[in-house]
C-alpha cells in the first residue's frame, strides 16, 4: 500500500509536466481591398467558393463599451447550429477558469491575448444568453453588463476559405460590414500551432509573415488587432480610414523587420 500511494502521488506531481499546452493560433489582420484580391495574391482563384458562408451579429451598448474592454458578445452559426457566444480577452493566462469555457492564445503581430469563451445553442423561446454565459461575463467583465441595453450590430456576412500557406492549413475569413454607405472587409488569416510547436512559434510567425509580405498581401499596420475590435473602430469612424489601414494610405506592406 505505501508503495502504491507513493507512486500515485508521483504521478500527480508529474501531471503538469505532461499537461496539454493551451491551444495557440497565429493571426494576421489583413487590410487589402477585398477577399478576391487576397486570394489572387496567394495564387488562388479570386472566385474561389468559401467552405463556409454564415452571418454573424455582434452585441454591445450604443455607443459601444464592452468590446473595447475585452468582452465580445455575438451570435452565429457553428456546424449549422445557431449559437450565442461570450468571449473575454486577457493579457495573461488565467489559472482560475471554471470548467466549461474554452480557452486559447491568439497572437497578432508582437502581441498575444489569452481568450476564453462560452457558447450556447440558440433555442426559440429561450433567452439569448444562457445562465453560464451571464455568470462568465459577470465574473470577468471590468464593468457590470447591462444585458437589457444590448443592441445588435449586424448581421454581417462572414465567409471563410480553407487555404494553405507554406504547406500548412490556414483559414482566411472576411467579415463584410456596410458602414456609412461603403463595404468594409475585415479580413484575417489564421494558422493553428501544433502542440509540439508551442513555445517555438516565433520563427513560424516570422516565416509566414515573410510569405505574405512577398506576395504583396497588405498586412494591417502599424498595429495588428482582432477583427472584432477593428469592426467597432470602423463603426466609430464611420468607415473612414485609420491606423489599422482601412484607407489606401497605410495598406501597403512594409519590409519585415
């Protein structure tokens, strides 16, 4: 018995060393004029059919508050099932996340965010946000959420294409929002990092960035931001160009530093 108990405790002590790394996605915010332009630059047919075509609706106050604070509320289709999603963004990894939320790291440029989200199927006659989602948001929001004051932004079309970059699977998507009479394409490229590559992803990020730059893909400069943040910034600017590169002045790729 003492030997068995000792071995059991040894296994418990070793578990963290063999724990599965938190999933990591490498992301690039793209500021080209349209998805067809990006597809052409990456040697795909400009008319390539998306593998997924869905609508996405964001929710916030009017004027928006929560998105800028790191709390994202939305509805969309997931595997053909309508769902609501509550996501929170953090600068550091959390060690007190309850069971239920799914978490991962997202890297944009030189900045990484730890994001956790709770999804819930949408059912007729039921509330838009589940009790678990409300509890999650209330736990991590920096300010109380006024659920009764939320307004929809959208729905916006969100096509997704499966592509390959450097032989690796990637997803290219574009939230298409009409703002002040013009269509703004909020585009991203995402590459998921394999478990064995976590902690060594810096070289991969630089290598894929070089491929995009050499293909003349317009990486948003000077700052890389998630498309949800860029959407609400564009809404506040009325669709005008800004530092993320919505206009023609700051879209051209710079030499990789």
